[in-house]
């Protein structure tokens, strides 16, 4: 049977449509489609004010990285599905996480306290972020950041987020804040010892050693000053503890304390937070600290039960929410908070 002939113009249109389709979940080597996307990105970036020479420098050698997509899609939606908070904390605070942090305080005390004093942020929280993010600067990631960000932007699930972060990475290189070779970090695009996304580097990065540069890869003083600035910008309240573990009264009715305003962002972690009541109210209801001391009677505190009612419970202040601004996870925030408690005596 003869095969009907298709006009060449229709073949050309069909090919163009195929190449315009974004990568799919099972695509490991998009080839020409990624190249076309990258060219389109460059055009859009120039319209957003990024200079052509910046793009040439920052995007040199950029490639699609299948491993980045695999890692992104392998993230659990909710860490409680894999473990409970007690098991998670045992892992995160085990090994030399505490002892290693204590050992690093003396040699870094001056720059740590300088950052804490300037931005009025607790020094133990600065140390705890450093420890949780990169094991005190030892593990900062080996992925090429522009390639990782371009891959995630092309993948399409959070295209606007990672396109904006790629823009920020281009600006960092283009403005000479970091060399193209320095731009290495996590698969998710976080850079340096505090694991800032590029946009946070531009917003919150700070020079802690006075050399006129912000080097979050090699400079511990810059790392401390940048973390402290991030927390200050997020609303850290000087002198206010983050909270403490509590015993919940037997038979306590949770219904009246549910927050009547559901969170608009970070919905799963924040759904574990009650409405914030004055500390005196919680005390009158029979809650008792398992460690720590009550703040002022009028201080607003929210009950956080990471695994839901019946599990471990914490009464938390506004500063706990500031920790969550760094990474919106109760598991992460409690790891930082409790590591900070363990490191606090060494930082005084």
C-alpha cells in the first residue's frame, strides 16, 4: 500500500513542536531540547537586565545533569513518613556533630561573637546552622551550580524558582563576586558553608573578615556574618530563647488550640503548630518544661508536635519560626535548636 507523502512544511512544524516540549520524568538526556531551552533562557535573562557577557561567563560549560533530577524527585514529601522526631534527632545530633562544634568554637570565637554582636543573634544558633548545613564547613557540595540550577529550571516542576536562582548565580559571577570555578555546591543549588541559595547570597551575604569580598566557600568570618545577617533580617529577637520540650497534660484537648488561620506556605510543617498563646496560659493548662525555663508570662508560644498529638512536644517562641525561615521543616528547626542548646555553654 503506498504511503501518503507529507508536505515538508508540516514535518518542520512537527519537529519544532517536539523540540519545544519540556523534559519528562523519564528523560535522562534531553540533548538538543536542553540546548534550545538554554538559548531561550539567555534571551529571557537579557530582557531581565542580565548582561550578555555575564551570561557568557556564568553559563560556560553548563550541561544537563540527570543526577540532579533524580535527587530532587527522590525527596520525601514529609520526613515523618520515614522516621519519627526522636530517631531523626539521634541521627542528626550523633557522631561528632556536638563535640565537633564545641571543638571549633575556641579558634573561631572572635569572628563568631563579632557576628552575633553586630546582628544581635545568639552565637550558638549561628554555630548550629553552620554545623547542620555543612558539618562546620567540611561538606559544601561538589555539583556545578549553574548546571544544577539550569537542570532544575528546565525540569519544570519549580521552573520560576530555579530560573530566578539561576539569574542570581549569573549575577554573582558577572559582578565578580565569585569566580565561575568557585560556583560549586549542592544539587539543589545551595552554595558555600551556610548553603545559601544564590538569591540569599545577594540579599544576606556579608563580609565578616573585612577584605571587601563575601566568600562563603573559604571564609568562616564571612559565613558567620552572613548567617547572623540572615537571622536578623528574618526577625530574630535578641535574648529570646527558641523554646523547650514539654510534657503535655494527660487527656489534653487539642481542638481549642488549633490555629484558625491555616498556613498559606510551608503548609505541612506549619500545620503541626498550634495557635500561639501567652506562656502563662500554657502553664495554667498544666504544661511543664522538660528542660528550660518559662519566658515572660506574656510571651506568645505555640505548641509544636512534629509527629502529631501523642508524640514529642515543644513550646516554641517567635525565634523558632525564624529558624524555620532558613529551612521550613520542624525536624530541621528542632535539630538546629537542640544543637544550639548543646553548643551554648562553649560560646559564652
